[in-house]
C-alpha cells in the first residue's frame, strides 16, 4: 500500500492549525487565571446623551435582576455570550458586545436603536418607530420627536408614516418646523407646525404595494406639497401674518385653500392682493409694479395742466378784441 506522505503531512498540519485556532479563540476572551474575581464592569452606551433610551443604570438593573451581573464573580463563571444575548433581547438595544480583561474587569459596549417617530393612536396605542421600521414600547424617553396621532395602526405607521417622517427629518427646515402628524378618519394627513396657529392639510399618501415604489411616491408627493408651502410661507404669510388663517389646504395642485376666520378663500399664485396673498412672486416683482405706477402718475398731472393753458389763451384773445374796439369809439 502506497502512502502519500505529502498529503498526510498537509492534512496533519491543517488539523493542528484548526486546533490552535479553536484554542486561541476560546482563550482570547478568558484571562490566564479563571479564579480572578471581577471587580469592575464598564458599561458604555453609544449616543447615550442624544438617544436617551438606555442608561448604564438601566443595564445594571437588568443584569442584576437576571443574576448575570459580573461584579464579584470569578471570571471563569462569567459567560460573555450569555450577557450579550440577554442585552440583545432588550427592546432598545441594537448591538451588544461583552469582553473580559486579564485583570478580571468586564467591558460591555451597547448601541441603541434610533427612534424616529412616536405614535399615539386614537385607540390608545403608544409606541415608537425606529429607523428600521421596528416597533419600540413606550418608555420615559423625552426627546423632540415628531408625534403621530389619529387613525393609525402599526402597519400604517411602519409602511407610510415612517418613510414620511424620514423625509421630514432629512430636511432641516421641515425637521425644525413640524411637531405633529395627525391622520384623519379617511387617512388624510394633517401637519401641525411649531410656528403659527394653523393646521396644514396635504391629502392622502399614495398607496403602493411595493415598499420601494411606495417610499418614492411619498417622497415625490411631500417634495411637491412642501415646496409650495415654503413659497406660501415666504411670500404669503410673511406679509399677511402667521395667525391670519387657521387651516391651509394643499391637497389640490393648482390652488391653495385657506380658512380665513369663518370663511374659506381660494388663494391663487398669480394674485398680488395682500389679503389674497401672493405665493410665487418675490418682492422684486412688487417693486417693478410700484416703479411702473410712479412713471404713469406724472403723465396724468401733465394732462390736468393742459385745460388751464387753453383758458389763458382764450383770455388773451378777448383782451385783443377789446383793444381793437376802443379806437373805433374815439372816432
């Protein structure tokens, strides 16, 4: 029987290398002496000050209640894998990593799930939606998030309100302007701004089955509606006053309907009257109008002066006739 010593040696080396790697990985996270007692547990939470969902004290309470807190335990009795799995099962934890040092100290690194929207439906549901569309339970979290209210279920919140909120958060102006989204009974969208005492209605969000197509359609709708709203704010409400209207309807593409006191008026972009509000024309157009009116006023004054000159000519002719008559009387 012929033995291929070359292949045998290579196979033996592969086995020895595999054994070494297994030993290295298993012993990498273990101190040299497993009898060393853990005296300190370092808990590091990324974005703790900005997100605010989790604090080191909260993690300590959870590990203590589950009898997994590593402090005062021998490093050989501490399972880093079990600690990681326990922390990952928490609603607000995105990732968790646990390490043991040679001196026995344990370090835990945690990243949080980022909330985008808080939902408080008319049915009494109260929860958060994160950046991945996941539902997060309510907590004592305090932040300047947009709040969604009204006729909302979890599917509508994740499929429609989340992509809408993402676009609002990506725009610095809209992120700082809006504080609430209200969904009417017929799934119409009302936006409540921080500035002014009015509500903005943009209509229903486009319905699409495919998530990517739906997100693209929602982004296109918001870009169209809110760009018109920005012009209306800049050239309309800035002149008429922020509290002049209590309801602004942007549902239709060719007009803006505002509820003014107890009546509804149609605001057309081409109108320049102050009460009807100019939407698309900047101040330069108004200046040109003033200049044109100033040019026309001197012409009107000159026309008024012409009748006075005619009357003077008539008086001169009458004086000449009287002078011609006087010599005839002397003869």
